[in-house]
């Protein structure tokens, strides 16, 4: 419960319904930076134009700075005042040139928003509201300006000066300082402003666009990191060509630069012409990066590049429209990644991510639609709902419209809204026009939160040739939305013969848009087995009456790869839930289904590796009315052990067959082999084989790549062998100088299922290499521990106290990162009374902390609400 005093002190709420267009526009802005980490002087010259008939003052957002001087039309101006952090200037007439000067302190900026210092360099992060920490400006996405930027700095300390757009001029001042000017001809919102000054080396390349223009590409890093940039540069060129081919989008500037920095709150930022990246998503070589890292780098590089059109050329009107750019761009980068390897495996990975992060969000106190109605701190809405569910909503529209209609809709959207700030409704209208469809009811996906649950039951009249599929949908209540209207669900369906395994007709797309519906099938010659939501065509939870035998059958016969995977996962999940709730369940159907999958030579090994993995502890817990972490862990371990022992020969054969003979290659077949080897090793260890630790340690020592080395380390870290400590020490000593790899060392231990993990994590938090100041390091230990269901929820509440202690400390440094790590405490309603009481106590302690940020206040107060 939140007391009256806390409620009175609550930060203001911003509501979508209160949106109004800006009073003043800023067509052009010229920025002059005299750069110094301790004190940077920023002069901003704004050409302002009154928007409409009104007498409102010019309001320029700020955050923590005070104006050194204010000029209007070149003359000192005294008719201004401060309203909190906002500079208000009374102006007559319709157009003026307003100049302000401020002094900011990048080396004190631990929030990593605005202009800050990282690794001896200076860089910016302005999304969502960081530009106001640099200078006074109407810091909102619907104010689009053309930017000219001049930077002056010490040449020895900051030999490289970069900004948005194209370079215009540069020179030497003769006193050890130099300057550079950049200009971006395309109007953009302030959140896309970027600046970098530092001692950096560059990996250069060129790309020729489809119209014949040559674009200079550059990835800027520390000189010692230069050899690890080739993969990212190749991914950028591939993404540029893919966007031309698939969406017809061509790059528009003469240069495209990427800078990698160590301290970054996000994965990367799509600033126009100057992307700034968390170094985790740029640097890779076989010894330091896993296949997952390589894939993630390509996906994130593509994502940020794709934003040049879906986010930059067409931006969002206000932050409530955030999914307009993020959901659409995630959908685009998912399509790109699917085209680079196995589309089936990519779909499995995307759905697994959705279920792990977004489904729990939809089922908890922080649930919100993909277009929220209100917020206290917008940075809290960079969520799985906005990104991942937003992408699924775009995917459903693409399914409904078909490839040709969807391309027509996106072409119209880009053409109609180029150079403007658009809304989600604008996008949907373009889809309606491009596909010739009515999406009125479909718009509920933008306004309703929650994950729909679809029940599916098929009745077959033996000998009649007929069957009836009965569907029903319901969406559980979410905060502020107790009642839900039916969604439009594009469900892909197909029937298979239960005796022969052959298809009983073609796949069909059924638009399920009512609370209940029936579908009749005729001409059936045998008992039908239902394959539903093929390809995960709608982001829903399916509750069907399919038996274990039906699921085992589909896992062997379904011709849709995702549906085949889903049948296996559902069979495993049903077995595990029964084990937890009833105390036991037959493992034989799962073992037989896994055996068939392992023995099927027609299947892609990458698919097999994903299909035979058991659902995670947390996903099993999501299926229970009350989560019992220890019972879930024991049930899962028992099934793993049974699979390991019963199929011991197959696991060892799979391990041997996927062993690497040649040097590391990053290719789909090689990735599949490494993935299969890691999965097989895990099952060999689960079987209790006496040589399992020796096999893992041998792989660890012999590995020529991080995928194999970390796979072996993970197996050892979860076991009790004396080789566990030896491997951890070897890993640390080898990589202690590489922060990104050391993050893996922390994370692997934080995710361990061992009994002593809480104690180990507490010790690691005191390790000299641990620091809350770096977001990657905080996420690798504190964040990873929070999602380790067994360790975090161990009886006594030590895990809850650990998380709360570190979030309180982190909030003083970096509220944005701290708030993103709080949700595990907010799931207290899902656990037993004892655990819930302890979690609530920690949330209340966080809320009672003096000086708590509005980021943390919003997350903690919503988590406690009700």
C-alpha cells in the first residue's frame, strides 16, 4: 500500500489524451560545442516559428542546467524565466532567432543520458529525453529541425569529432585544439541528435546504393578493438542491400558512421547517420563472441540501420507512438535475420523471447498496450510489449494483407509520411489502403493489453467424414482494463490424419474475431489431428484438448517447423506441469518424441537442437496458479535426467557427430553443429555419466571459439565437479582484461542452478571487477540473478534483499537501468504467501528510499498497486 504522503509526492503523469501540437516549431538549429569532460560550453541558436494563433511563450526543456545567457535576434533578452527546469521566453510576433548558452559536465553524468564520458571519449544518448540535458530545446519528437553542429576540442585528447549528417569543414586552431562542422539536411527530432569526440580508429568500407550513389561507411572503436569490427561492417552492408531489395529503401546521406562505446543504457541508438552502439553489439571474433553474439550483432546493426526509414525519415508524433518505430523495425530486423539462416529456428527464437519477457509482462502489474495511455517516465516503456509484441502486431497485419498488400502499405506509409512525425493510426490506415482491408477491429491490438487465450477443441464423428473445431478466446484482466473485447486473431490451421500422418487438406488462414466460433470440416477419411497457430501466426496462448499421443504425433509429422517444435514443447510442458501439480507424470511420451526427433535425418540439426530443449523453469512456472520454484526445478531436472539416461547413446552420438574437425566458421551448418554439441553435452551431464565433467572440461580447454568454450563452462558451472572451479579460474585469468567476455563470467555464475548460487552472487557483487556504474556489468550479475527463478526465489528472501539493495544503489547512479531490473520483484502475486510478503516488503523499502527517481517510483508503485 502507498501512503497518502507518498501519493502526494508522486511525479506527474503524462497522458496520451492530453497531446496537443507544439506551440513553436524549430525549422533549423545551429549548435556550437566547446568540448571538455569537466565543463562543456554549448551554444544553441534556434530559428523558432510560432505554430498557429496563440500567445503562449516559447518553452524550452532543460534538465539540471541554467542559462548563462539568452539572446533573441542577436540582442540580450531579459524577458525570460525558469519554470522548474523549463526555460520560458515571452516573444512577440511569429519568427525569431533565439540563442542560449549553457555549461554542462559530461564527466559527472552517471545517468548516461545527454552528453557523457565513456572510456576517455565523449558521446551522447538522447532518446527519449536526453537532449534537454545538453541544451534548452522543445525536446519532443514532433519538433523536427535541420541540425548544423560545430565542435571544438583538444586535438590530442579528442582527435576524432563526429556528428549527424555529412562532414562540411574542419580545421586546426593552432593552440592544440581543432574543430569540425557537420550538417544534417534532413529534419529530425532532438532525440536523434548525436555527437562523439574521442581517440578512435575506424574500419572503413563503401556501399553503392541501388541508384548508384557511393556511401562511405565507418565503424569507430578503440584501435585495439579494430580487428573485431569486420563482422559488424559486413552485417551493415548486407542490411543496406536487404532493405533496398525487400522494402525499396535506399540510404540518403554520403556517410554512415557507427561508434562503439562501453557505457550504454541500451543496445544501440539509431541517430541519423551516426549510430552509437553498446560495444557488445559491435565487437566480435571467434575467441570472444558466441554464435548468439554474432547473430545479435547482425540483428542489432540491421535494426538500427533500418530505423533510417522506420524511425528517422518517418518518426513518431509522441512517445505513446513508440511502437510505431520500434515494433515495425523489430519486425524488419526479424525478417532480415530469418533470411540469413534458418527461418524456422529464427521464428522459434523470437517466440521464445516473447514468451520469456513479454508474456509475463502482459500478465503482471506493468501490463500495457503497445500504444500506452499514460506514463510517468517514458524510459520505462522501452519494453518487450512495445518491441516484441509490437513486432507481432505488424506480423499479423503482414499475414492478413499478404506479401504484395503489405509492401504496398509500407510503400504508401514511407511516401506519405516522409519527413514527418506520424502515429500508429497513420500506419494502420496505410495498411488498410495497401491491402484493401478493414482493420477497424484489429486496432484493438493497439489499445488493449494482455495475452489472449484461445481454447480449441475438435469433435470428430467417426465414419461421418465430418469434424467441428470449436474456438473461444478470452483475455484476462490487466491493470485498468477489467473487461476485454475480442481481438482479431489470424490463425493458421491444418488437419493431419491420425492414422496415416498425411495432410487432410491445405493450410488455411482463419480470421477469428469473435468470442466463440465454429469451423466445419467435411470429407475427412480418418481421425483428424489439429495443427493450430502454425508459424505462431498470432501472439496467443493455445489451450487445446490434444492428447499426449496427438502432440507426439505432431512432433513427428507436422510439416510446419514451428508447429512441430510447438507440439514437442507442449508435450514437455504438459508433462512437467503434471509432475509439479500431481507429483508425477509419465515421461515415456516425451522420451519417445525426442528419440524420433534425434533419429530423423531429414531435420535440420539447428532445428533439432531447439526442439529437444526443455521449457525453462520460468516458463513452466508461468503455467501454474502459484509458482513453487523448487518443485518446478526438481520436476525439470528429473525429466532432464530421464532423457539423458534413456537416450544416452543418442546424445553421445549427436555430440560426436557435431564435433568440430576444422577451424571455426560462422555459417548456418557450423552454428547448427555447435548448438547441437552444447545441447547434447547438457544431456550427457544430466544423465549422471561419470565422464561428463571430463568431456566438458576437455571441450572447454580445446575450444577454438567462445560458443564451445562457454557451452562447456555452463555445463561445468551447473555441476558439482572439481573442474568447475578450475574452469572458472582459467576463464577469468584468460579474459580478465576484456570487459565484454568478463560479463559472461559473471552472468554464467548468476544463472547457475546450484544450491549455493545466492551466496556466490553475493560474493561476486564484492568482486573488484564488479561495478554498478557500467550497465552491462550490472545486467550481467544483478539482472541475470533476478531472472534465475530457483536461485532468486530461494526461501528466506535473501535474493529479494540482494536485488533491492542493488537497485537502490543503482538508482542513485543510473535510474533508467535500475528501473529495468525491478520487474522480478513485481511478480509477487504469482508466488506463495510467504514469498509474496517478502517481495512486497522489498518493494515498499524501495519506495520509501529518499530521493527515489521517478523511473523507480513508477515501476515500484505500479508493482505494488492493489
